């Protein structure tokens, strides 16, 4: 295994996840606010799950998104 290639590939994947997730979260929150489904000072529990084919990896990251 080439450690440099592996490291860069993991970083590229994580950057894609981060950018895509941020965009989708922002869109979902704005839509929910405009529909009146959320208040502007909400604290939203969030969860991300990462799996990796060919391994037993199932990483669960819990957090919270604050709007104010």
C-alpha cells in the first residue's frame, strides 16, 4: 500500500463528505425555517455514519447543530 496515495484519498473523501454535508444541512435548515418547522434558536441533534466496504468499520459521530 502506498501511504501517501492512501492518505490523500482519505482526505479527498472526507473533504467531499464535509462540503456536501454542509451544503445539504444548510439547505434543509433554511427550508425548515421558511416552512415554520423550526425556530431560529433551535439546537438540532445530528448524526453522521461512515462505513467502509471490505472492513468492519461503522463509525458513528453524534453532535449538535445550533442555529443561534
